[in-house]
C-alpha cells in the first residue's frame, strides 16, 4: 500500500475510547439509543449498498436520476478545476457519477468506514487516472480537520444520499456551517435531500420485503459488541421502523423480543420485552425549510433540481 493509498485522518486510539463512552452513554439513557454512525462497519457498509438495490429504496436511484437528467446544468454550475470533497462517501458510486460529469482535478472521499472507503477509492483509480484520489477517515459528527495540503480553491463539498437527515435540525445546521467554513467564494455545496412524500412509500423504503434494512439495523449490535465488548444477541431483537409525522422523520429502532440483560466490561443494561433502542432518524425536509436551514448556515444562494414527482432534490448552495 503506497502512502497515497493510506487513509488520512486516522482512527486514533483515543477516538475509540470516545466512541466507547458515547455508545455506553446512549445505551444507559432511559430511552436507549445508538448513533446511526455505528451502522457502518464493513458489513454495515456492504448492507447499505445492498439496500440501495432493493426496489423499495427509491432515494439512491431517484437522486442519481436527478443528477443524470440535469447533468448539463450541474456541470455548468460547477465548472472546471474543482476539488470534489464528499462527506460520507461510502462506495463512492455517486462520486463516480459526478466525476464523469464535472471532471474534477481531485476527489477527496471522507467516511467513518475507513477500510470500505479505501477499497472504493482504489477501485476508482483505473477509471479516473487523471484525477487525484484521496481517502480521509473521519467522524463527521465531531469537528475534524481536512489534511492541510488539500487546496482551498474551487472546492465542491458533496453530501448526497440525504445523509444530512440523520442529524436533528440543530446538528444539521452545525454540520452545514462546518461545510460552509471549508468553502471560499469560488466554492459550493452540492447536497441531496429526501423530500416528504406518501407515508407508505417512505415506510416501505425503510422496511423492504427482503429484510435487507432489517439486517442492516440488526448488524449495529455486532458492531457495538466489537467496540465495547458487549454481548448483544441479534436474534433477541426485531427491526422496527415508522414515519413520525410530527417530527417529519423516519425512525428506526431495535425492539427486544424478550427480557434481555446486556453486559459489557464495567456495565450492564436490562431491557424489558418490547423495549426499544433508537438507532436512526431520517428527517424529510420540505424544500423551503431546508433552504431556510441552508441560509441560516451561511449559504445564501441556491439552485435546485428535482425529479418529476418531487421525491428528491439536489441543491447547489453557495455564499
Ligand atoms: C447513507 S450512506 C450514504 C453513502 C453515499 N454517500 C450515498 O449517497 O449512497 C451514509 C455514509 O456516511 C457514512 N457515515 C455515517 N455517519 C458518519 C460519520 N459520523 N462520519 C463519517 N461518515 C459517516 C457511512 O459510513 C456511509 O458511507
């Protein structure tokens, strides 16, 4: 592995200590929770990729179709010489699509799932020999620094997949402000937003018939076992998801099938049958509310592309 292949922004040991404490704090709260970022060990990243292929999961194909339909306008709005920086790049499938459109000088993928990202970036090398490709392992939910040698000029921060919906509005605004701080006057943000829609379509997307989303949700327990040394047994838990209309968000939970005692070195938590662990929120913002959020974060100008059903929007935002 060359130095260029090595992900930077490394998973330092103290980051794992912070992660352990964060997980234990979540598990021992009255209403237990696990942050959705812990879905993404390598298995979780593979399962997410499988979710993007199930028929019920419309966001990935709808967002890619919006990018394809409006490719010329998107390319014109970006222009040449760009440094493309994707937050939560995953398998880099959307970065590949965007690189074909805008031909950036460099692509920097950032993700918490470091090995998976690394493999995705490696597999881009043959298709994009002229683009400098970099992998950065980092946790977006905490402040992180981009490597100092990434030029500030002409940055396009790319945050697709409506991943911003995993943050509550206050934290979403903070993350958007952090993105804004990475961009100068010649840069922009390109962000994908899942819009409110028919509840049946929303709920099906997070509970597919093949059970891939259920497997993805349950996999977080194996990852948590690895990170804190706990003894979760996945068959004691059920995948639950539903649309919470008053918060305009899909919620995912894991529900104890029976009374369960979960132990880890130095602690334990008992769950009564039916008790839940909250594992994900996915906020669905009406377009005008999201544009207000962008302006509060310092993005005054926006340009929006959407699909014919207005299910998903891709927004270019700049100061
Ligand atoms: C829903 S997937 C989206 C992947 C891809 N961008 C797409 O649109 O298909 C979310 C991605 O963000 C990454 N991720 C989630 N939480 C993160 C965090 N706190 N810090 C860094 N990456 C994170 C996951 O590993 C995963 O690759």
